[in-house]
C-alpha cells in the first residue's frame, strides 16, 4: 500500500485548514469553549442570526438561545459538563430563535461535544440549518387538516377560529392573530382575536368598508393591511402593536367574506415570512367563515317558516322560554289566529292559491305588528301573535285590528277573496305559566271562536280547559278500554205497534271504567269520533251484535232484527260492505236480520263513496235506518232517492206531543212520509201509555222506549221475555 501523503499545503496547519472548511459550510456553525463563550461563528451563522461574528465572539452563548430556554440554558450545560448526561447532545431537534432584528427563525439543531487540548477542556459545537419555510409549510398543512377535522366534528365555530389563531401565534411568537368576518353592512365582526387590545378592537368593529374598498380587496387581498393598520398610533390610545400583516378572504365565488390579520409586538421590522403564513392560512379561514355562514343559514331554516318568512313553532317556543326566564316578567297576551277561508281555497282553487292567501295575510299581520310584537306561523292556517305588556283591553284592540286587515280583499289568480280570522286569546300569567299551557289555552279559545263566532275572537275560559283535560283523559282511557275489552253492549227492545211483540233490538255501547265509573255514550262517542277510535268501536259493535243474535237463538230466545249504529267515518271506507258481509257469513246470519243505523247527516251526504256504500249494503239485503229523523235538514227529494228501509223519529218530537200541537204535527208528518215512501217508521222515547196510544193511532210501525224496557244486558233478554211473554216473537223456523 502506498504511503499516505498529507494533502495540506506546507503553508497551512491542520487547525487553519479545518477552520476554513467550517467557515464555508452552508449551515451555521457555532463553537463554545469551557466557559460557554462563543469562539467560532461562521458566515452562515451570521446570516441566520443577522449579526456579525465580531459582535458575538467572546460573548456568552445564551444570547443565541431561544427565549423560552435562555433562563435555564447555563444550568443545562453545567449539568452535562459534570455528569456527561444531556438529552440534546448528539441529537438533532427543531428550534426557533430570534434574529437580531426580532424576526423568528425555525431551524434544525445538531449538537456535539469534544474534549480539546492537554487539559481536556470540553467544547460544544452546534450545526444549525435554517428550515423556516419548510417548517411553516408543514405546520400550515397540519393546521388546515386540524381545521377541517374540527369542523367535521361539529366543534363550535368560535373554538375552531380560536384554535387557528393560537396555532398561528405559535408560528410567529410575540404576535396576535385575528379572524374578521365581513357583515352584510360591510362592517367587521371579530370571530377570533381575544388578545387584541381594546382600542384596536374598537377601531376594527367601527370600520365600515366602502364598495370601492371591497372591490380593491377582491382584486388585491393584501390591500387589507392598508385598511386595518395605521402605522402612526394615536397618543391618546397607546398600543404595543408595531406591525401588521393581513389578507382578504374570498369565497369560491370571489365574494369578500373576511380578513385574516396578524399583528406584531416586535418593535423592529422583520421579514415578510409572517405575510406568507397569513396567506397560507386563507383557505382555512375561508372554510371557517363559510361553515359559520352555513350553520347560520341552517339555524335560520330551522327557525323560520319557509312559506311566510315568519318565525316557526320551534323558534316561537324558544322566544317564549326566554321571555319566561326573565325575572319579573310583565304580563303578556297570546293571540292564536286561524284563517277561516283557507280550506275552501285549497279545495276549489288549489294549494298554490292557498299559499298566496297565507303569504298575503302573513305580510299584513307582520306589517300591523311592525316589529313591536312577536309573530309566528305554527303551521297550516294557524298564526300566533305575542303581545308584551298586554291586558284584556289591549288584546281586544289588537284582535279587532287583525280582523279588519284580514277582511280587505286579497287578489288570488284574478279573484278577490275576503278572508276572516278566528282568534283565541290567552293571558300570562292568568291562564298559565308554562309555554304549553299558555299556547294550549289560546288554541282552546280559538276553537271556541271558530265554532261560536267565526271571524271574531274569544278569551280563554277555565271551563274550556277542564273540558279539554277531560277529553284527553277519556280519549286515552278509551284506547285502553278497546284493548282490554272494557266496552260492552246493551240491547233495547223494539216493539211492533200493531201486534205488541218484539220485532228487534237496538245495540247500544256502554263503558264501565274501573276507576272513572260508568261513562255515558254522550261523553265517549263524540271523543271517539274526534280521536279516530269510532271506526274500531263500530266494527266491534257489529261483530258482537251478530254473534249475540246467534247465541240468543241457541238459548231459545228469538230476536228478529238487531240494529247497529255506524258513524260517518265508516261510510268513508269502501271496505264497509265487505266487512258487513264477512260478519254475516262468519256467524251465518241472514242479511235481513241486520239493520245499519246511520245519522241524518250521513244520509244527506252526496259524495260518491257514501252513495256507493249505502247501495252496496242494501244490495246485500241488510236494512238501512235513518236515525234521529227530523232533527237535521233532510231534503225530501234526497230522502226519496235513498235505499232506506226505515226512519227513526227522534224522541224530542213525542216528549209532550199530547199537549204540543206542533210536535204532534211533525210526528204525524214524519209517519206519513214513511208510509208514502214505503218504509217503516220507528219512534224512540216512548215512556207512557198515552204516547203509545197516540202513535198507534197515527200509524207508526215500531215503538221503542222505557215504557217497554230499558236497554238490557244480553243475558237479561230471556228474563224480560219470560216476564212479558206476550212480547215474544214467533221464530219462522220454529
């Protein structure tokens, strides 16, 4: 192997050679001696720290150490010199330090140590590589990812904006970041900027951008700095802010939506690196502001009625809760308005016309209230006006004014419509102290107005509330009664006026509740109709009646016909004839032994479904009876067209007809109508012999009432016939 030849020129010694190499290194090189004095500081280090070697050589290295570590730096080195243990030696890490002009520099630091000279003195050598832009680029990408993740996790907009500003302040120490949003009026709203001095905050929120400013910002985003930063600070309002970097924020459509600004507390002018950070944050800032706007729109959508632009039910409840939460809340009135004409408009002119009507009325209500009162649409044709600090007199005046504006003609598709409002009024705290209670009271009053004074108004009365509670309790109990089979049927005999024998029975529902006791049909039948349970009760009555007729026959009790009441709801179903036929077949009952009783209102209906059902039922061979004949507005021409087999005269016409000539004339006319039409006539409410005699003289066919029997449980029918054997009908199969 050839001998090694030293490459150094004879004029160079080793120390000079290696020192020259370190001086020309692209990374900063700093060497300190055993006293922590800087003994070597190459040009690259001069560039990084912004100071010459002559100013630092011989001085303590602490001045180069990042501010947050400077206080304890001397003790760290002393500990390593003594123990040889130091977690930074022979490692590489990322650090941030301050240049001589106050600028912050990110760098990678590699630290090594060696024992030098005959005394083995410990020297430390640091290699420092400036990586500011790379670090900022990476951290900005990480920040953007954090922003998107936080928004996706439904973190509050305030928290996301604060997080972004905090991260940016860490990238540029000794700074304050602020995210500003442009308002609809061109002002600035501070989404985040908690550390801003009060004087600066006031200047920002009082700044209003002109159309020219907005145009300039859209064209040149960095023009934002000139708008929000004034170099010459006011002597009256001193501040510790000395510099500013800012950029306008535009959305995807190029519209100005905000400004992101970074203010520096450093007195020395530093590089443009913070401006690059601000620019790099703009996509994240835009996401935050756009997300905030989206949430606001969703909030508006959740609180505003889309058809009228008024508050919706949820928003109304929220506002009322806020009102009730205020200490010493003054009395207020709630007016619930129902548009009387809407259903007719929808049916005749279509729902689009109904919407036009609602929108017009909503505008009139809002215009009358002029922002003084709370106005909301509950849905359908119902509106609510909340009138603060109101009494009965003020509420009356407002209700009158509301009805006046509603009656002004409204043009819809070339027609002038005149609407009216039925208004219910409740007062806080007289009519309730809870939201649901007060709203419920106004709705009850509105329903009363709709029934009694359509186009007028009613105040809530305590009696109305008790009736509603009763309906709620009974309606709920009725549903349970159907499930637990608490209902039962009783049967009132019907007597042939000519022979005095049993010609049929009417099935009547009864309800014995375990705690409420006996609930009369006049109470629970209307509630069943309101709550949609009448259909189930009717079909149950139909089946139990058919079943009972067969069971009586097996016990040698012959009942020729059973009459069952069916409601208007049943006749809306095209399945009714098939349901009746199914019951007849199930119990093998002849059709002529069943009669379906209908009310006069059902019989007079002229809709196709009702007419088809009546005809189909009669075609089965089942009888049809019109109940309570004479109490409504029967049309004789309509009556002649119906496939009835009998009519029932209401009991009110015979209560005193021996002494009341008008009642007698009506009863006689009804009987004659039946005869002329060839159908049987049944009279209810016969209670004494004089009535029986008179009805027999008038030619009535069938009599029913307490004179013959009260409604009987099924098991007592045989005993009744045994007690009055003359009433027993002859079975044709006997």
